C-alpha cells in the first residue's frame, strides 16, 4: 500500500465511477480496480460495494476513507513544504466569474510566473453557478467567485468586496439630487441571467413584482451588458472597477441613487478534498493579488478584508 493507492480510494469514493477515477488519475479503469482489490485483500475488508450502475463505500470503507483522506492531505502539505518553488509543476484548472477575471488574472499569472514558473493554468470564465457545478464535478480545481449552498464542502478564502452601482449611458437623463428606485423603474433594466446569484440580488433589491411589471432585458455576458448599456438599451448594476475605461472615456456614467445597491463579496473556493494539491497555493496567491489590487482603490470601489 502506498500514497497513490490511498489517493485511488479517496478519488473513487468521491467520483463513484471507475472510468472517471481513471481519467482523473491518468491510468486505466483496470488499474483502478486492481489497486482497490489489492488494498481490500491486504486489509481483509471490503471497501466498496460495486454493481453495474454505482460504486458505494461499505461501512468499513467509510471509516478507512476518512483516515486515508487525512493521510493524503498531510502528505500533500509535506511535499509542498519541502519542494523548491522552481520545481513545483502541474496544471491548475481555474473557474472565474468575468468581473474577477479583470481583477485577479493578470496579477495571479504574473506572480505564478515569477514564483512557480512551471505551474500552468487552464482558465474557464463562466457564471458562478456553472463554474461551481464544474468544481463539484471535479472538472475544475479552484474557482474565483462564490461558494455553493453547502459551504461545509468547501475551503473558502476571502478575496475582496466590490462596490455595485447603477450604470447608464452618457446621455442618460438625470435630475438634481439622487434617484429613487421608482425613478430607476421608469427605464428598461438589464438584469443578469435568470437563476444566477446576481439576478436574485437584483430581484431582492427591487419592489415586489417589479420584474413582472417593467421592461427587463437579460444578459449572461459582462461584455454584452456593457455594450447594451452603452447603446442606451437600459441601465444595470455593475462594479465600476470593471468599466474604468468606459468611465474615463465618458461613454458610461455612475448614477447617483438614493438606495445603494449592496456590495458583492468574492471568494476563492476549492473542495475540502481538493482536485489538485496546488489549489490551496493558487487560492492564497489570488488573495494576495486581490489585496494589492484593492489597496490601489477607494474602499467604496474595492476592499480586501
């Protein structure tokens, strides 16, 4: 029995599928089966119940996996502690929401190139619920956005809080004094995609039934939303930090609204049993990058805790 065999048990318990476990460990399903059989024979217990559709831990298997997971985690920490930075290598699959891509990615990649030049990134930019689902399916190693509802499954690292403001095209008519929500509802609204966390926050902000009674457009793309606002199609809520060029050029403007929209907290998230031993490293570096970024801006725009 060795650390790779223990990792095999942990992954099979998580994925519950020989083919998926084999893909994750870059070996054949037959090799996975052979490792499990060898361990069961050595231990004298059955770790998994198998049928044509599913793989399930036995009672003894659940107890064994708890200990195996701890051993694998401690081994990974040990390797990380003694490995020279210049020899650390591997691919880290990152999922990131569009607003964080503008803030985190440039600094993250620069720091990795400087400190860990052999670490490679694969980046997926999608809405939060999509990348969180991919994280849970082990298709991603770490996400920059928001955790799912079952937070006990995750390791969560604070990144930053971004201020959220109502944004309009340059020629949007404004009166003296701040706008009310009723004033906003006189104009078409560009909402985030239905089902997203951001969409729910907009619904909660508006009066009851406001989305049913007013003109509301939907967009699942940050770039598309910015283009729609610039074209005068409607107004929307965005973090001003992602439209600095448009604000400087005067194509967009921040509206003065009496009832402020709540700021948004962002996190680096990976699973308790991470897909990659590099996940904690990348999450920690992302937090450092976010702190440096926020230090350059007013707290109402971006702040690191």
